[in-house]
C-alpha cells in the first residue's frame, strides 16, 4: 500500500511538473534526447510564439515527450500517463494520435530511456511548412514553420557531432545551430521570441530548467539570450561542484568528510606511523575529489614531496598489467584460455610438461602453479641459482605468483615482436596516454630518476626491492612507477568501463580464484589481477603493493563509485589503510 502511494505521488508530481509549463504554444523547432549511459533525459525548443516551454514533458527515468504545432495539452498528458506506466513508444504514439487530440494539427516526438530503438516522430498533415524531422538513435530534431530544412540539418549535426561535450551542452549547441540556420521564418532576424532547455540528471534527481519568453517582436534573439543564461548556469554549477569537491569527500557509507578533517587525519597518521612521504587521492563518481602529496622524499636530505613526485606501485602493477592484457585480448592478440606455450615455448620450465596447461587466465588469477619468485625458497631464503618450478597442477589451486606475470609479459612481447622492456611503449599508447598517466612507467627513465622518492624501512632509508637505475627493466608484476592522481585516473577508467570491451571488463572484475586462509591472512577472492571482497557497502575491489621500503594500496566500490589510492615511501601501508578505513567509516 505504501509503495502504491509513493507511485501515485510520483505520478502526481510529474503531472504538476507538466502543468507548470502547459501554456498554449505553437512551436517551431525542438530536440528530444536521452543518454542511455548516464540516464539523462533532455528537451530544448524555440519558437516565434510568446512562450514555447509548454510543449514538453520529461518523465524521470522513463523518457520525454514533445507535442508542438497545435501543442495539444491533453495529448501530452496522455503520453505522460502511458510513459509513467512503462508503455511502449509505439503504443504511446498511437494513443496520442487519437482523433480527439486533432493529431493532424500536431507534431509529436516520443523517446524512451530503456528502449534500444530510435525515437518516434509524427507530423500531422495540417501543420505548416517548412516542416520535417530527422532522427538519430538517441535523439530527434523536429520542427515546423521553419525557414528551411537547414534548421533541422544543422541542429542534427551539432548534437550528433558533439558527443564529447556534456549532455546539456550538446542540447544547447543543437538549439543554437538551429537559430544560426534561420529558425522560425515568422521571426526574421530575431529567429525566435522564446526558448527553453530542460534536462533531467539522475545523479541529482533534479531537472535543470532554463527559459526565455515574452521577448517583444523584433527584440533580441531568444536562443542567444538562453545561451547566455545557460553559460552563466554552467559557470555557477562548476563553481558549486568545485567548492563541494574542495570541501568534502563522500565515503563508502555516504559519510561526507571535510577536506580539513582529512588534512588533519593524514598529518596525524604520517607523524604517528613514521611515514616520510605520501601521495593520496580520493574518487567520487568520475572525479578526483581530493589529491595531495606531502612529506619528504628522503629523511636525510629532507627534499620535499610535491605533485611531480613519483612513487613505487610495487604489486599494484599487476592490476594495470592485467588490464593491459585484457586490451590485448580485445584486439585478438591472444586468448584468455589458450595455453601460452602455443604462442611461445618457455625454456625456463620446458622440462615440466605441466607448463603446457598454463593459460593467461591462470597467470592473472594466480593459479599457474608457479611460486611467487623462483629465487625465494619455501623457507624464505634467497638463492639466485634456484630454477623455476611448478608446485601443483596448473588451474587447481591458488598461489600468488609474480613469475607467472613475467612469463605472460614475455609471451606478449614475443607476439608483438618486441623486447620485453619495449612493452612500456605499447602500454603507454594503449593505457597511459588515453588516461593522462603521462609520467607513469614500468621502465626506469630520467624523469623517474629525478622525481622518485627513496624507500624507508623502520625509520631509515632502504632500497628494498623496488626498481631503480641498477634494476631498470620492465616487470609486469612489480615495476610500475606512478603517483596517486595518475593512478586514480586509471581507477576511474575501471569504474566507468573505459577502454575495455564489455566482455573483457566483466572477466576482469569476475571472481576467478580463491586463496586459502592462513595464520597471516584471511581467505581472498581474486579477479584478474585484482582482489574482490564483499562488504556491507557493496563489493570492494583492491590491491596492495609492497616492495619492503615502498608500499601502496587502492580500494574502490563500483556500486558507490567511490575509491582511494595512496603511495608511501615506508613499510606502513597496512596500518595506515586500517586507520584510514576506520576514519572514512566513522560518523
């Protein structure tokens, strides 16, 4: 009963929304559009009439309707009622063409968010020339009493060719393009006396509504005035977002935490945990809402950390390399489940026939059977003369292994006709450049030499196991050098499913293997180079990095679109991360 009342109230609210803009109107040109990715719905329109904004209705989460020319209010209300009830676009249009609405004097447009088909348009026989429409997959332009068809053509091109712009901006550009082409032929060089833009954004659960109406005949062009109003709105909207992003972040439990509180927390943690340097970033939705780099690169020299400072990602390299592998699979270079020996024989392990079972999936999910490193024995002792072994039947158990990642890197280099270190050039092209990770690298270079922190262990400088000028080569499992802002750009790409195909994206974040619990660690579920863990706030994805004196960790929640990443030149990532999570989830 309560749910039914909520639905009735929502429908009633939609009707009131429509009543607010239901003045009689004889429209000229309009655009209805949806964004199936973001859920945004929009309508813009302009006319030589006193007030055009009464032609359209947006039903949040459903779609939009425009009824122009005769602009019959009751036809539009019928469409809104049916759209609210999840009726098909075909049925909605058929009902709106009932004779009682005088459809031959009307021009209708219907678009649905959850319908893969293009919008539907109907132009009655009695509407005046020039009249017509043009339909795209997710938008439509329609008009009557226009100067000529260029109004429709120009608006269509402007919307269709500006897909990198924001949804609202595309609508405004399309309306402006219609004005430039001549607009309403009754208005001469004024083009239109009234204009409006309405955009529903599900993130805010609100509708942007701007309008210009009642401009005297021969006065300023209404669309140009609306465009200025829209530009002012964008500036103020950006300022508000900037203030919000600057002042607070949203946590996994919807807790809003001020920047000043975060600053204080971080400073206290660095002091109490003896962390010399830190680079940290927080993500809300598709933005970096907090980014800082502080402390020192080296406790002896006291050289300051800044935004150009580079840190060691250590084993977080595995997530980036796994993502890159899935891109190579998308391009058809290799198959996730084809044994790697089919692409390249591996002399280091060829003496054991079981290696012919190992696939890319097994490598990326740590089920290859390889040890972590061949030169570390089961007691943890270092022996550079140890040969590579397979410790169980590939694909049957979990065992964390950097060796597997290096084998797979060699295979990809072989298939591309490259040396292993040259994979950096390929990853730069496929991943780093599109995601603005301009200074990130798997291979040591002059920039990293100048800008990277020195590692510390137990309060003293320590080289640890990190890459350096004497050990500069490409290591798929551990050599990425980067910082928090650039790595956060990578996490945003994962959150928003950029670069990879849907199939590869699903495989990347799907549980592939499970580690056994030990005295030192709990059971963990793994995707492809990424840890997956359920929580009361949804599924969390994470990975840490530890090269003894340089440590790092990231975590993000796909449902909440929230995440963070940090790098430190100390051994204290685990203590810091525990305290950070407690801080983020406290109220």
